[in-house]
C-alpha cells in the first residue's frame, strides 16, 4: 500500500491535478446543466447535485430518535450525535412521545423543528408519509434506512416507485431506502495526501476499502446508495470528481439505475482526470440474479457494461482486494515518467516468475541496454542475469551495493516502475532491502512497488518501514500489484488523450435522418430492400441491385447489374433467407435467372412468406466478411457492435461493442479488440482490407443509432464485405427491426 501519516503524493496529468492542500483542481470547463441535448433529446452533460450540505450539514433532524437502551434506534441516534459533533452540526431529535433525547430538546413533529434543516435522518418503517412534511419544512436531504422496497419483489418495487415519485414532487433529495450508516462513519483526520471517495450499494462490501485507513490511506467520503430511489451512484460520482481532496473514486456497483447518467458522470471524472475504479456485479448469470434480488435493479448485458466502462476510463476489477489496491495506487501515485517495468529480486526464480506474470498482464519489460547491464555487474556477479528481470543473488542487498543497484535501475530512462517481490522475510537482509527501497523512493519520481509475501504481515519491515512510507506502493500479492500497475499506466494514457465524445455528439438531425425517417415502419421488420434503402440514406454502400416482380424483369435487371448475379427473396418477415433456400448465388445466364426467379417465388408461397419482390444483386466475391449492428440495451439505449461476419459471428462470437456517441478512435479500438483482427491485415497472401472504409461504416451506423434512437430495435448488416484497401466496403445484406 502507498500510505502513511506523513508526506503527500499528488496525481498529476495534462488535464487535472489532485491537490491535497486545498488548492483548486484546474481542468477544462465542465457543464453543470442538462440543457444541452443530443439529437435524440438526451442530456450531454451531467447535472451535478451540490452534496456539500449532505456530507457537512449545519443542522440534522433525527426523526424517530431514541435514547432507550436496547432499542435499535438508540444506537443509530448515538452514532449520529457523534458524527454531528465531528462535522459541527446541530442535532434536532424528533419523536412524538419524548421531550428530550440524550439531553437534547425533542420536538413532536417535523413541523415543530426550530429552524432550517439540511439533513433529516428517518428512523421509521415507512418514510413515505413524511416526505410532504419534510418538503414543507424546506429540508434539503433525507436519508431513509427502511428496507422492504424493491429488493423484496414486485410489491416492494411498487412501494419504492411511490416513494420516488413523492420525492420527485417534493424537491428534496433522498438517499435510500435500504441504506445504512456508512456515510456517518468516523474517518481518520490525521492522514494526509489525496483521498479515496467510496461509493457502495452494499455497505459491507465497502469495509475493505474503509479499512485502508489503518494502512495510512486517507478516505474522505462514503456514499452507501442502497436502492437509489433518488440519489444514485452517478450523482456521487459526479460530485466526488469535483472535490479537490479526492484522488480516486472506488465503487462497488450491483446495478446501475440509469446507464446514461452513469456515463455522463464517468465522462465528468475523465475530463477532470480523476480515476474511477469499480467492482461491477453481474459477470455471470448467478451474480446477476443475486444482484437483482439484493437491490432490485437491472444489471444489464455485461459485455455492454464492460465496454461502456472502458469507453469512459472506468477501471473495472473483479474483487474487493483489487479494488483496495488499485484505488490506493491511483489515488496517490505520481504520473508515470516512462512505461517500462523492471523486476528486481534476490532470487532468479522469483524474478523470472514475476516477469512472466507481468508480461502476461500486458506490462512492458524492456531489456536493459548493455551499458546498464555492465554498470549493474559492478555489484552483481557476472553469472547472474541483469537484463530484466534483475537477479542480485542475495548478498548485495546486505551492504552499500543494494542501494546502488536500486538507484541505477531507477536512473534508466526506459524504466518507469520498479517491482521488487519479497517472497518472505529473511532478516537482516530483507530489512536492509526494504529500507533501501523506501529511501530510494523518496528521492525519485518513479514508482517503486514492493510485494511483501509474508502471510503474517506483522514484521517491522512491513508494518513500520513499508507502510510507514508515503512513496512506496506495498502489496501483499503479485497479482494485485500487476493489476494496479497496469490500471495506473492505462489511466494516465487514457486521460492524456481523452476527448469527451459528448462534446462532438450531434445536436441536430442530419439530412440523412430526414430521408431515413420516412423509411421506418413502426413495429415492423423491414424487407431487405427497404433495409438497404435505409443504409443508402446514411451513405452506407450496398451492391448494385434491382427489385423485380417478374422473371422477365429479373433477366433485364441481371443484364443491367452485370453477371454473375445473386438473387434473393425480399420480404418484411424474412429473417434468415439462406435456411429457407431463398438465396441463389453465382447465376451467369438468363435461363438461370428465370429458373431462379420461379424457384424463389415457389418456395416463398410454400413457406407462406410474403414478398415485396425478388432482388437481383451484383455479386461481390472478394473481401473480409464483417458484421456491424445496432441493438437496444436496457441500461444504455442504442449500442453499436462490430465483429466477424457471415457464419463466423454465430460460431465465434467475436465482436466488440460501444455506446454512442463515440469517435473514430473508439471505432478503431473496437477493431483492435477482435480476436480475428488479423484477417483485416491480410493473411495467407490476401491483400489488406480497407479498414478505413470499415471504420467509416461503423461511424455512419452510429449516426443512424443516435438519430433514429428509439425507432430502431435492431439493425444487422451481415455480411459487410470489406474489400481490399482503397476499394471500400459493401453491405450485402441487412436486417432492420423497428420499434
């Protein structure tokens, strides 16, 4: 862990700085309104609530306060009194049958409160009847601990919706229901440096991050969002990103209430350069079921959630220990000076193992140059490898050679990170080693990481020296170290290049939209002919083709299109033409065309399929078959998918997804995620494909998704044949289902 009660580290980037001493956090102008809407009428900027008086109220009303020992409300009241004393807030107990609580005057109702109240805490079973009274009293924030809402099923969900509607009408802001006391915990005030702000939908799951304070890592806020009838994860994420003391935001998320709001909040954090690390439940069907039963929310399709988080720089981890370590490193470590990682150990086996794992984690381990290796061999025996990983053999760490080796490694311009695994304590050598590492870290602006592998963790070298350092990042496992270092490098690379896609999102419909709107048929699936007209409207290239309704017309069309041709039945209810035998390829003569027309129409009559005609199409033979599509996600709305096409899309499921809006960089990144991306580069003597044309199609389909929005339930271009470089891409088939 990085951390201690002395010294500070700052996170710095081209876009933002985290300042631990009360300075401003400079960054680009960020909108605080939802007045700016995209072409589909959705907000482009997060509307950030001012939560200052939630976390630092001047006055607090405790509704249902008690001082009768043994009652649950008494313990809660006592904790609230302690917390209010720490933040300097006045407390007003409210109870109809008491004149005082813990020596404080108690009023019988909300209407009798002696003055303005910033925060009301409801210790009652049903908060709904109190909302109107609290609104009348001009209360700003309300916390509802009561359970029995959406987490319990349909009836509870209906009760929660009634509560949410009452809150919407009232103008106050509500945390909960089904929340807890985590926001009112005792945070250590003796710790310095950038802090972690914590958001959890399950209070218990935030405990490991909260416990980081015992290792010297500062926490500034904890938002236990519960069922999110009103205030949600996105609200706290947006507000935390604006707080100068927050160096990183850690989140445990079971379900997202509003996918768009979450992306707007993540966008705000990305603009400010504030790292967000999240555990998101729902990778598996079992996890999704559990999350739904616990919070009553949708988890969303996990591949879409995963892609959306990456798109906006949210670092997703799987376990709470990873959340701890990654958030701590990102909050407190300086930006990288270089991306190269060097592994330094006293054991060749340990070094080789860690280096192998580091490379597998995507970290770059540059070979040290000959002159650097020669320098290291002044202190390390010649028979030991110092190319990277560096094996010192053990003995040099016991004298002055140990520090010289560390300094020499950190002086290499290609090295930005030094990782030293200590598999177990071996005093006095291990004591001298960690002291040298700590001292060297104080004098460098590069990252020094130590993995302390002792299962006990009680050794002075660990408890006092390593955890006493504000500059060394100390981990207990190699896996967590590598995960955190990779996330740290990725984050700084991401924010250095970040340009918000919302800034460039279209505000007004394009000329293409006006053409396409007339082609949409609500509640119906379009025929292939109509679907291709829709693609043409947005500039997506389709083959030369004609829709015909007779064999003679088919022959004339084939002559105009040019042999060989493909013939396909075209009808609104035909989804899989090949399976029904409604596609004929490679036709080279008029007689074949006449026969194909008759056969296609006969099959259609037999299968009971209505036709609007038969398509006579140009045959496109050479190219890479891809697919580009649009689907509607329950959380995020329209999403765009690209992947290998033809039958491979069903066999390999090799696809990448993004949530519009996004730019060319993200479109190219999608292609980079595909396992079959090498096909686009040209394999087995085939020419490279026209990747630029493929990217252009993805962007045009994205524009279609943004503008047609709710009108399109599904769009599938498959196959999209990407021709050799410079020749474009052609949509051979298309399926469009309208909402």
